[in-house]
């Protein structure tokens, strides 16, 4: 078959349906820039070791650069008959420069080529994620600084537990995002290994210099084993895993924002620019952005499971199954970047309902533990203190008041050791101020943690 790059041993044309079915160019053309960079490096290496003449090597390089420009101008005619991005570009190269173009594929296979392309693509993708993550982290820290003293009721079981500061809560978000960045950087080390030179699976009989190609492409290492080089997609799974976990974090943050911005809570208000209205209910202002982020988390998690399923049954080395790895990887990257970017604006424009937060903390008996701790300091064993305060809370609930509204005389009935200084520990401010240790919610500790966070971010 004449028009196929692999047509030599075929006598029948590919079925039209099969041609469409096996073609990946609609999505893998996204790799074009990296495919061209990989091909130029490969050709230069072939020139370096004397497999190609200098003239051939230069012609290939110039031809590929022109093709890249064609693609950028949107003038490149992608063809499904040429199956994928690799053969589209190679065929066009030969069309442009003639004989030398046919020599590009010497000592190479699409199997090591596609693995190389995807790794180069992901290396840049990870760098973009790291940058977007950092931007969000800066925003989170800025808001945390502004809200270092703002009282927020902390929850366990979604029941009001103890007061914290809103700044402290945001620093918890910061830690989640910091681990995401660490995972991305760790993943990048294993992405940045070069498969090229493995050829189809066994290596090549040409005297290639893989270290030379790796150096040109900025790879930190060369894959050790040719079979592993073409069949491994761990790096893709790891990347999508890091994306899924990052999205899980954004999803949990979203859940909090949705809850906090609901009218019964009123802890925060999302800026109008980040909400939409209802087509029927005129009063509505819906938190679509965090809801969509929460929804898109399911999609990225699905990609992770999908990739695992693609890999689990594959014997070594390359199998066409791997063509299915691209869309989940691309979509995970797109989704994570879009969510991170929209989130930075969402958080920076958040309006904080400080009074509502404080009121909720005050009314929620959130300082009951502080009263128990107070009794312990007066010599009461903690278990007894717990029981005493429990009775005081029940009394407060029954009389429709919060703990700090009980009079000293009332409190003394429950705990004889209670004195006038108790009032200070019953306020949310007193409660957070008392949690004054490394990692605690006292505003002084929040400020210290903020300073550490900023310097970690600067050195990360
Ligand atoms: N389009 C293929 C992929 O995405 C490229 C490699 C094809 N190799 C092969 N021997 N069919 O994996």
C-alpha cells in the first residue's frame, strides 16, 4: 500500500472504519511541538555519530522547524489516514525535504518516540501545574494573614467543636497544597527520563549516543532498559494520581466554601464574579465554581482508574492499548490547571463574615473544652472536669443560653473551684489564644506559621 508509511507488506487497503478507529491524530497532535523537538534531537544525534551526513541532518532540522511554524500558523493539514502525530509530521517532512526526510526514523520506533513525546509534554505540564499551585498558595497565605485573628468555629463530624482562627484554617489548606506540589516535583523526577534509543523494544543496531540526545532534550537520565522504556506508563499514572489528589483537596475546599456560603452559615460570601444566578428563582446566587471543581474531581479520579485499567493487563513491551493513555493525561492536566487558576481568584475575592463566624463559635458551646481545661488547672482530674462541664452545657442548653452567658454563681454550682477569671477562657478569643504552641491556632502561632510558610514557598 503506497500511501502508508508501513505499507510495504500489505496488499489490501485499511478498512475505512478501522482507519478512523486506530487514528489518534485528533488528540495526539497536541504532542506536535514535543514530537518535533524529539525528532530534531534524534537527527542531531544521528549526525553526531555519523549515521546521517551533516547536510541531511541540517535539512531535517530546517524542515521540522518549518513544519512547526506551519502548525503554529494553523496551516498544517492533519490527516487521519496518517494515523498519528508522528507519521503526519514525518510524512510532511519527506514531502518538504525529500530523501533525507525518509532517514529520520533510522534507529527509532514510534514506540520510543511516543513515550519520549509524552514525557516531554508532561514535564512542561508539571511545571505549569507547579506555577498555578504556587499562585494559589500565595493567595491562600495572603488571606490567611488578613484573617489571622478571625474566629471561626472549627468542626468535627460537621458539629461545632472548638474555635480556631480562619487564618489557621487557611493554613491547613496551604499544607494540603504544599504536599501536592511536593508530589508533582517528585513525579517530575521520574517523568524526566529518556526512553529514546529503545526503538521498538530491543534497542537498535546503529551506534547511537543516547546520552547526547538526552542532553539535547534536557532529560536527567536515560532509561536503563529498552523493554521497560517503551512499555512503562507509571509516570503517567503517577501524574494523574497527583492530579487526582490535588483535585480531592480542591474538592474538599469547595465543599467548605459551598457550606460556608449557604445562607444558614453565612460565614463567607463568594464574589458575584464567581457565582451564577438561577433561571427561575430571582434571589439565588449559586456557588457554581466550587461545585464544578467538586464535580470535575470525579472526572480526574475517573482518569486515574482508567489509566490503571489500561495498564493492568499489558504484557511487555509496547501495545496499542497505550494510545489510550493520552486523553486521560491531557484532560487531567487541563482540568487541574483550569481549577487552580479559577481558584486563586475565588479565594482572593472571598468576603469573610467575621461576625457570623464568631457568633457561631460563641453559640456552639465551642469553649466547653476550655472550661474543662480550666478546672484541670485548678486541680480537678480531666475526666471529672469533663463530666462537670457536660452538666453545665446541659444546663445552658436547657436555659437557652451559651456557656459564656452563665453567671459566675451558676457556674460555681457545677464546679466549686470556678472563679471570676473563668470568663476569659469562655470567650472564643481566649480559647484560641490559649492554644499557643507550634502548629496551634493562637494568632501568634498563626503568624509564626505564616512566616514559615512564606519562606518554605520561597525556597520550594
Ligand atoms: N499512536 C501511538 C500511541 O499513541 C504511537 C505508537 C504506535 N506504535 C505502534 N507500534 N503502533 O501509542
